[in-house]
């Protein structure tokens, strides 16, 4: 049996765990919004989300703003909700309640 050499890497395990949480949170959000996982708009929405998320995460690193596992999930979901809105998909305002650090990173990444 082949051993998962990457699985021994602490950073890889961390990212796998975070991305698993992101997938689950995204699935739950879409379900709550009544949007199918197979909705044709999601490909473009996810691409836009990834661009915004990567820019915001990069800003956190550049500015030495510590973000943990939950913050990364919140950062992605905040990016996702923003891009959903750009595609005309209404997300109730109280769906997410990210902290000011996350809101600030998203706003700065949008500039």
C-alpha cells in the first residue's frame, strides 16, 4: 500500500482540514439558499471567489495579520457571499457574521 507522503506534512494536513471545512460550509450555505450544487453559475462564482479569497489571504500575510483555521473558512465564505451578490443571488445579511479583521481584508482586496 502506498503511503501518503504529503499526509505527514503538518502544513498539508492543516490545509486539507481547512479546505474540507470550506467545502462543507459552502455546501451548507448553498443548501440554505436553495441553490443546487450543480447550478451552472457556480463555476464562475467559485472562480471569482477564489480570486478574491487569494487576494485577501495574501493581504493578511503581507500585513502580518494572523488568521487561524476558522478565519480562513470565514474569509472564503465572505468572499463567496460577496461574489454571489455580484451574480444577483440574494444572501440574507445575517447569514455570516465575520469579524472586523475579515471584513477589512475583503474590503481592501476589492480595491
